[in-house]
C-alpha cells in the first residue's frame, strides 16, 4: 500500500493545511475582504472587483467554497456568494490556536 506524504501527518495538521491553503492567494484574500466589507450576499459579478478574468475568479471562488469559507447559492442564472460566518469564526480559532502553539523563547537566537 502506497502512503501519500500528507498522510504521514496528523489529521489536525492536514485540516489546518487545507484551510490555510485556501488563504494562500491574494485574489482569495481579496474576495474574502470584499464579501466581509459588503456585509451581504453578492449576486453580481465579483470579477468586476478584481484584476482577473471571470474564469480565474470563478476558480478562486471554487477553492474558497470547497474550503467552506464562502457559500454559493444558485438563483436562476446567477450565484449569490457570501461568507460562511461560522467557518470564518472557526478559522480564526484554528489560526489563533496554531500561532499560540508556536512559542518563541526569550533567548531566541534570531530575535
């Protein structure tokens, strides 16, 4: 049986990595910021807000949706996108816990 390299890590680390991967592109960060600033679901073309093609924006929306950070609901020919506030709060908690686990000693050599 062949084991993938990601399987060598705990399930918690794998889940964190998948979530953090969704944040690893400036376009996805801008989409999240845009949705947070509008404080409502967007049924218009989000690609008008970014310097990218509609196809590229749709790929980024797909990544964010798969990570659970946004929701997309089809209404007719349009899709309404909005933040998944529960998942965003969960992500904040996960990121905070992760950063708190990394303690830098007072006598750290590179400080």
